[in-house]
């Protein structure tokens, strides 16, 4: 530890426990900031325009979240919530091949339809919130850059939008392939977008991704010539990450590895467990390792808790919403509806006795075998013995009735958590293995997406509280390791080398956290999107201060009104050389 004497610091954070993001051991130190960068870590002398007492608290780099879907929200929301609430100071979107540029005039509805289906963002919200004042990808970046905001943002070129722009309706037809001229245009536009500042190019190769009208995402069937045209463009630009969401069947990783090798650029793929093939992720994990051994910078983006669908009376997925008897109360105010569901014996009997035979009922019957009550404890690693079906069986009852009783209790806001991915074995041991892999980064929070279905934007907060403090059903992880995984490692993957560390010369994106008090609140449904759209959010507790470029943006959970963030155009050099 060294002492630093400065004429006048902009900010000094005193006596905090610094976990600097490098993975090095924590230390109690002062942190000095001037002109938006850290100038000293250690014993800091001299006056400051502002001092913050962080004794007993953690001083951490701001979280760098590389997997969000703020493509639309970023055009109308300078606060970038809920990520900004959770200590995120840099967010990257344009993932999974969906986004809103480039866009030919008159085709905006197609991109809205695609985003609505793939990422569960209501079309009415997007149609009202986005002004589509751009056509080309560089013009989209210019629109993003025109707004000061609470955090820094970065964007990627989405394959679905690009393909539809170049090929028109043929781009969404999986029996069609681009012509040689179209391949040239695809490559030219990718190079143009990367040169304008895109942080990467994203594509989707999973059958889970469908537009709202049920059609498969345009990039699903892109062949090697198309991937090669894009890869060569990335090589020419010498920029960008190739980001992929894939089912990884039929040797798909080999095609992506070939594209990454041709581009000379990093490859980052989603790595998660699915119930239908619970060990497939290990094959992809092995392929990621092999790619790195061959000199390809490949990472797997992993989660830190189950990916869970929320079930409830007012969210997108309600176990009873296709039941004819439910229609009689569906439009009632929530509290009144819940009271009817508790007290109207005739309605309850109809709901429980005469369930319709359809796909939704079949899906919910399975979901209740793996769903859990999301109570005040917010247990994201629940014992399978506490599932709705297991509890009902132990009591000699019906899981549908238990689900109804839980959801209809009180004001009707109670939720069930159905972990449909990353929880096949009923614990987080597989996720622990993913997290500790040297070639993975954190990256499946999907902030800004699945607004009425999944509530995982809080994952950076959960990562820190659960894995370093609260976990009881298995080993915890070292604090230094976890912080590195969500800060420097994510920043490095996207070439943002000026951040993710609390060290001299690096950008002063800093969280001051009360580790003992840190928690995520219960998911709540709010109606604050354009057109009165709803979304699930979780408010955190325990963030005392968040600084972006040395400017305080959040204090004890409230915005300060400062907006020092903006658009990141391209990679950033490492201050340490």
C-alpha cells in the first residue's frame, strides 16, 4: 500500500474494503478519483472536493453486463433501469440477433414483431416508445449517442434485422439464401456498423427464438457462406465480438468456430442447461476449451441462478388464463380478482375440476412439478421437496389448488418460480461448475427483455449476495473471484479495457456496497413502460453509492439526477498498456 499526495482530488472514498476486480486479495484502502479516473488506491492524503466514508463496506468496480436487451428502451429511457439500480455501470445490448437497426422504412413492424416474440417485450410498448428516426446502423448509434444517460451503453449489430434489411421478406424465409450480391452487402454493412462503433455482431441459431407470429428467427438457418461473409467483414474491420445463442445441435459449434477463426475476433456463446438434454452444455463447454487451445478467444456466457418463468395472476404466464371459467374474473382489478378466487366456491370448483385440454394446461401441469413458491426468502436454490407438486402430494392435495391458493392470497401479487433452465438437478451445482470455468463470463441476465415473464436483471446483485455470503446447499465462491467474473472478465471479453478495475488509470466506475445488507427485493409488477406496458422488476438493498466516471449516479437506491454515461463506440485501450 502506498500513500498518495494530491493537490485536490475530485473524490476520495475512505477506508473501504477494496476488491479491485483483478481477482487479487481485498485490502482496506482509500480510493482517489479525479477527472473520471482512479488516481490512487492506498493511503491517500490531501483534500478532496468530496469524501465518502466506506469503512466496513466493499468498494468494487461497477458491474459490466454484456447480455442485455435494451435496444428499444435505450432510445427512450436515460436511466436504464433496472440495471442501473443494481450497480451496473456498463450495459451491452443487441444480443441474440435481434434489434432495431438497420431498418428499411415501412418494415419497422417486422422488427417489433420479432423482438416481441423472441424477447417478450410487448409490441405496443415498442411501437409507442421507439421513434425509428434512423435507417442505417450508424444512424441508430448516432441516435443512441444523442442522449446523456446514467450508465454507459454499447450495442451490437443484430443478424435478424440486418438480414431482413438486405433480403427483404426473403430474409425471414428459411428456404431462401442470400445471393452473391446480398452476401457482399451483408459484409459491407457489418463492416460499416463496426467501424461506426458497434461492439459486436450477434446471431441466433435456436428454435426457441420465434417472432410473435410464430415464425422462426431469420438467422436460424444462415449457412456457412453467409457466416463467412460476416466473418470476413469483422476481420476487415478488426473489431467486434461474434455473439451467439444456439441450440448447438448437428455440429453447430464447428460452424461458429470456423467463422470466429476466419474473423480473428472473439466468440461468445450462451452456455446453459436445458431440461430436454441436461448434459448438452458439457459438450459445448468442451468445444469452448478446444477452441481456446487452438488460439480462438471463445467464452461461454453463463448465469448465476436458474432461469425461471414467473407464474402469477397478473404476469404473462398465469396457469389458469386459458380456462373458460377464469374469463369471468380476468378483467377484475387484481385484489378483487384474488378475493373472488379465494372465496367463490363455485368458481374455484370449476377452475379445479374442469381444466381444459390444451397445450397451456399440459405445460402448466408439468411446470407445477418443478415450480416453487417465491416467498419473502426469495430462495433461488430451493429444495425439490418444496415444489408445488411435492407439497401438494405430501398434504394429500391437488397441486393446481395449492398454486391457486398461493397466487390468490392477499392482494394477488404472490408469484411462483418455475426454473425451466439451469435447474434440472434441483440445485446450483452445475451453475457452480459453469461459473468456475476459466473460459466463462457472466451474461444471461437479459435485462430489458422478458418483461412480464422473467425477472433476472437483478443477477449481478444476486451473484454477490448468494454466492459469496448466503449459499447453504453447496460451496460458496470467493468474493474476489465473483467480483472479477462480473467486472474485469466481462469488460475484457468486449475489449472495454479501460474499466472493470479499481486501479490507478482506470475509469472510475465504482460501487460502494454494504455486503451484509445486500439483497434483492421481491419481484413486483410495475406499469411504467410506454403505452402503460408492464414489467417485472426487483429493487435491491445495500448499494450505498454508485459512481460512473467518478460522478455519483445512485445514492442509497435513489437516482441523483446525474447522467455522466453515454454510448461506447468500439473497444477501449488498456491504461496500463
